């Protein structure tokens, strides 16, 4: 019995290791509120981002050059056209804070001054990395405002099919 189990395990490992699995194409964002400021953080896999910003700004190689000033300027411009957010119907003017690259993941942080005492609604437009070369792209936004936690999922295929690139959450 142990020999059969060992052989089966070995076969499964060999079988699955002979295929190249498709990488996860996802951007995760976090929205939080602290000290009268909205904080928005994005996490990207650099290979997905690199392909997209190369189309926008010319060739970029994050592994060779890191997150330099050219990459920062390009990504800031790109994100400004791909992400919008409003809280209680008021547009949020996000200001870039910083970006850090670590082990193939780029973390970008934004902040906006905002006085929030009551939460009625959050509306987000998120088309980050919604490109033809990434049709299986998903953007997940985790929202934690005034201890009310919600999640939005933006799916490229669904957004293109329905034409719906923004979502709104209403709070009671």
C-alpha cells in the first residue's frame, strides 16, 4: 500500500511539474482610514505591470533598474487614469506617497486628506492592468472604513462584457 501511494505521489508530482502553470494576474488594493486621511495601497506583480507600462512609457525592466524615478513617473501617470474613488459622493484627491519594490511585488501608496464621520457610500473605478494582454486580470479592493469592512472584485472579462468599470457600495 505504501509503495502504491509513493508511486502515485511521484507520478502526480512529475505530471504536474511537466506543465507551466499560468501565473496569477491580480492587483490587490487596500483602502483604510486613519487620522483624517484615506490611505490607498496597491500591490502588483511586476511582470504584469512591466508589460503594461512598457506600452505606455517605453521599455522598462524593473529587475535591472529597480523602481527608479522614470518608473515612478510612468506608474503615477498610469494609475491616475485607471483608478478613481469617491466617498459619500465626494471625489478623493489621492496624493502619491511612495513605492517600494520587494521580491517581484511593487507596493504603491497614496493618501488623501478626508474628514469622515459617517459612511454612506464608496464608489471605485478600477481598470488597473485591464489590457488585452491580461484578459484574466482581476483587481481586488479591500475596504476598511470606520470599522466597516467590504471587498470589491473587478474582473476584466466581466467589465468588458458589461461595460461596467466602476462599482459602488452603500452602507446603512
